[in-house]
């Protein structure tokens, strides 16, 4: 049955009015990874906002150069986190890219990527092709999770797990790990087969129609399911907006943190590095992850410094591989210096990008936690 249509959370009220909030103070500039990379105003939040406003009000005609600087925005929202005027960069970006999308359709490679992400069958083929071409890392091996202990009480409710487009292909082991932890905490896990991509990549690429269609498909798929756990921090805000009024979307780590009294862990060996994705560092969830990992006895955990966005940023790692690699480099240097045996990161896009550059395994923290269940 089709769920009621949601108010469109991705529709900006007006690009000019959103841009008007910027008082041009420049406080965001040192926090913007692309400004730090290039050192020019046009690659800064303030420069992008000025361009968006000038085009939206008709002061200037859009230019290829201006659009290219807009293309480079990572959607990391680091500027939002420090802005005293509460500029909503994600809404500006989604609206500005939708206008760009109308002006000139993206190139064939980007269109093909958007089609593949929206289709489970084509997505599987596309991810296999990207792995074959060396653009994405190999699928991680199935985690070594011990048999769950018998469940004493398993009547605390039903939860479902959001798979996502890349996660569908890459995170079978992570979902199995999450199911083990959630079952141990006394919940039943229900699989929702008809779910699809959250639409974040489409929205950030300017395909507002495609993003809205994916959001509606997920509203239909999750209708009747009260709780949806998300494994990818980067999917969560747009997924939650799409399922508003249908289901409660919660970060899987935040859920497990609340239920952690039911979980016991055995001691860890080796050194583990932790990467906090921008979405987790600035939009919440880092505290829950730190508390969960602190429950693992003897864990030698090194939290990597905040060197800026890793450069993954949805399709950015495929569309701008050279820029994405330059953004990733300081993090890889810090990882090498940490001496860690493995790296944990809670966002699928970051894991794929980091996994392509790191020489140690890169996994979701959920897999590590499930492997260490006592
Ligand atoms: S979202 Fe990130 S990359 Fe884009 S302007 Fe803001 S800080 Fe810079
Ligand atoms: S911090 Fe906010 S108000 Fe100041 S320049 Fe950046 S976006 Fe504009």
C-alpha cells in the first residue's frame, strides 16, 4: 500500500533567501576542506553562497567556472557546524545543484552512476565493474562473529535495517553483525526487501526528481515498520527526512549505545584506529560510538585527528578522483603513523575511499563490536 506523500524535505524555500542569511564573516573558511585545498574564495562556503545568490537573483548568468566550484563542494556541512548565522549549506547545495541539473544535464558517467545507484541489479553490476577497474576496493570478508548465545528474552520489539545502494553490495557482513548485536539485546530483526537507495547521492548531484522518487519508494517500503536502523551516517539525514511520519530512523550505533547494558564484550588484541566521518563528527553519533568501543576491554584505540573531509563525499570520489585523493592524503599519513592493525569508520562512502588508499583492513565499527561479543 502506498504511504501518504511527505512534505518534500529537500525543497529549499528560496535559494536567494537561504543565501541571504550569510553575513560574509568568513568564520567558516578555515573549516572548509576545499578552501584549505585550493586557498581561493571561490572554493569556500562564502564564495559558493555568493555565486548561488548572484545566479538565483539574476545578477549574473551561470558560468562554467562557477558551476565547477559548486561541483567541488563536498556537502560535508563543516561550514554549517561553525556558522554563527545558521546558514543551511546542505539545503543551499541541494537547491543550487537542482538548478544546475536543469540548466545542463550531468555527463554520461554521472548519469550512469545515478541510474546504477537507483537500481539493485544495475548497482550490483556497476560496483563489480568499479572493483574490476580498481576504482573501489574489494568486498570485505565476512566478519568472524561467534555464535550468538541463546536469547533469554526476545520480545522487545521489531526493528528493520536500512541497506542503502552501496551497502546492499558491500555491507552484508555488517548487517549480519548488527543483527547479532540487536538480537542479543532482545529485538527481532525484520528484513524489508523492497527498500532502495536513500537518494542522498541523487540530491547532492542535483537530481531532485530522482531523489524524491527514491524517497517515496522507501516510504512505501518501510510503511508499517516503526523503527529503521541506519548503518551509514552519510545516508541518515535525507533518509530520516524521507521517512518522516512513516518510521523512526536511528543511527544503529546510537541504538546499540542505548541498549548496551545487554551487551558484554571480550578483550581486544592489537591496535585499532578510528575515523569519524564528517556526518558523524558534526551531526551527532560520535559519542555513542566512543562509549560502545570503551566497553571492549583492553582495546588499544587511536582516534585519528580531524584532518578535514576524507574526500569521499558520495560520487565525488569517482567524479573527482585526483581531488578526492589529495583530500584523503593527510588522513592516510595519520593512519600510517598510528601503527594500527585495522581502521574503523561508520560511513560506507568513507570506507570505500579510505579502503582504496589504506594498506590495512577498513571496517564498520559494528563488525568489530559483534566480533568481540562475549
Ligand atoms: S559543505 Fe563542506 S566543502 Fe561545501 S562549502 Fe561547506 S565546508 Fe566547504
Ligand atoms: S560562517 Fe556563515 S555567515 Fe560567515 S561566511 Fe561562512 S556561511 Fe557566511
